[in-house]
C-alpha cells in the first residue's frame, strides 16, 4: 500500500493502494467461492460434489485452512503496516468476513490451522468447530479499531448517513444523484479510492462511515469471541453520549443484544454486566474518572426502571467482583467505587 512520503518512496515491487484493493477483493472472492463450493458439496452433493469428487473433497477441505490462514495473515499485516486507510479498512473487513465464514461452515469443517501439536481442531457448542482469533491478530485489529474510534471523536455525519450506513442526503452536485447500481456506501467509497489516481485523503464523515461499518461487523457478528470479547468491550465504550450519534447507536445496539441474550442463561447475564464493567474500567484507566462516570451513566440508563429477577444474582456477582477489583495496593482504582456505586439503585 501507500508508504510514508507518497508514491515516489514506494518500492517498485510494492503495489499501490488501488492495486492492493483489487488484489484483496480478488483473494476474498476466491476464498469465499472455494468455501461455498465445499460447504454445498458437504450439505447437498449435486454439481459441487461432482466437481470436488474429481479433485478430492478431502483434499479441498484440507487446503482451506491454509488458504484462509494466509488470507488472514495478509489482512493483519496490511492493517498493521499500510498507510492507506482504505486498504486498512478493506483488510479489516475481509478478516472479519473470514471469521463469519468459519462460523457458517463450523458444523461441517474447521477453517483453523492446526495447533502445531497434530491434534484435531477443537469443537465447541453444538459439536461445531470453534473459530479462533490468534492473540497477535486480535491485538492488531483491536488497535486499529481503537485508533479509528479516536480519530472520529467529535465528527458529525448527521444528515449524511445513519447507523446502518445508509445515505440519507445526496452528496453530489448532480441532481438527481446518478444511480450506483445498488452499490453500498463502503463499496462506493473503495471504488472511488481505486479510481483516485493516488489521492489518499479521507473526509472526516467518510472515516466515520468506516468506523460505523467496522463497528457493525462486531455488533452483528455470530462469533462470540468477536461480539462478546475485547472487540465488543471496546465497542461498548462508544455508548457514551458524547460519541458520534451513528457510532453510538451501533454500540447501544450491541448492548441491547447482550441484554436480550442475558435472558437465556445466568452465564450470559453475568457476561452482560462483566462487559460493561470492563468497558468502564478501561475508560477510567485511559481517560479518568469523569469519562468513566459518563459511560457508566449511559449504561445504567439503558437498564430500565427496575431490575428483572433473572438478572439479580448475575448483577450481584459482577458488582462484587468490580468492587473488589477497585481495592488495590496503590489505591488508584478507589474512585471507581463511586462510579460503580451508582449501579446500586
């Protein structure tokens, strides 16, 4: 992708951002097609099965983890090192898509690379294969998302697009705006970058659009390690009232999803409170007491006028853990007791 100093400093063997986007798209489409063919062969047989019978369904299944693993590694490397925000976002988006693909086919096969010990891939709930995100990948993607959230602080896109990234106002001098053949907002943004002839800047509203779409990839994910892990906790920090409205609405959507899931089991109910506790603690560590209090207040306002019976015990357990964690040798977390004190109503 683009390197510091512009196109002149880019090595001859490194593709520019436009070519990188096209190559990424081609790799992603090829991987998705391959996975789709194998899944259909496993489920239905038919034409796909006939194709793979000739080549070997077993060989195709064995090859997929390496294919997907290489694609993920490439995406992480681009997110970590590319200077073009369009390329970084495309790589992030493709990585998240591979996780959802892995979840979709987990009943039949695993897309995870071997653990190095020769053992079979791990199976989880419903005897489905687990979807794994390596720690170094998680850290890189988390830092990218955190940086994106930081850069869009104070940006407003009201009247331009909503929390579902739908354009609500034509941003064109042509009236009416030309049809884009059903092209999504992000697709249009990337197409514009491909055709930009080296222009790499992003308007603040465009960057906020990317932040909203990146957040929706978390809020709507089926992989629990995505929506209920560090990514989910980071997204919950955007529930604070001072955050951009479209981004805040996505974060509140995740909070509502977690609350609805809390109805299922006590474990999910405790997870609902634990994630909010982690978000508040993280904000306190990074931004101080006032920011933590503001975020905590935003959470409490979403809980409703009174606590439902099935939430009482998980709430108590989570709050007790939060209070105990505030008592440290250096006393730096003691102000958090006041923040969590407002949880008791």
